[in-house]
C-alpha cells in the first residue's frame, strides 16, 4: 500500500468519524431518543466495533477508488463519492425503513447523511490520490 493510500484511508476515517458525530450525536439525537426502543442503550454500544467498521468501510472506499477509477482527480473523486453515496444512502436509509419501524425523516436523514459523507470522502480521496 502506498503512503497516499494510507493517508487517504486515515483522512476518510477521520472525516467520517467527525461527520458521524455531528449527524448522529447532535442532529439526530432527539430522533434517536424518541425511538429509544429500537436502539441499544449508550452504555451497551460497542464503540470499538463501530470505529473498526468505519475504518474497514473507509479502506474499502479508498481501495475501490484507487483500483477501479481510471482518471483520478478531485472531480472524479467527488463523482465516485456521489455514486457510492447514492447506493449506500438508499440502502441505509430506505432499505432500513422497509423493515424497521423508523420514522421516514430518519430514513431521509440517513440517506442524505450517507450522501454527504461519501461526497466528502470522494473529495478527500480525489485530492490525495491523483493520476
């Protein structure tokens, strides 16, 4: 793995961790509190596992971009991030809504949150890993 790839993985991981804090920890806090019966209590959440999952997801995102995107640039990174975000946002937001009794507003929030996070990640990876 090159230094740029490792740097991109770290950058995406940090960006997603920060954005997740704002989205889930601040913006959606009242929604999660209103649907507390669906979630584990805070003291039972497995934070190391959450960070591990985010790290693996970031590594996969960066490696897919690095290995499969031909022309590497900030613009292609953003396009890749937008397409990736559309796929993950639909899956996370509305896929979850289809089988979980979550509010529709939460499905939309997860969709747009995923889209914003992956576009940001695309900008990061496209800036760090260039042709």
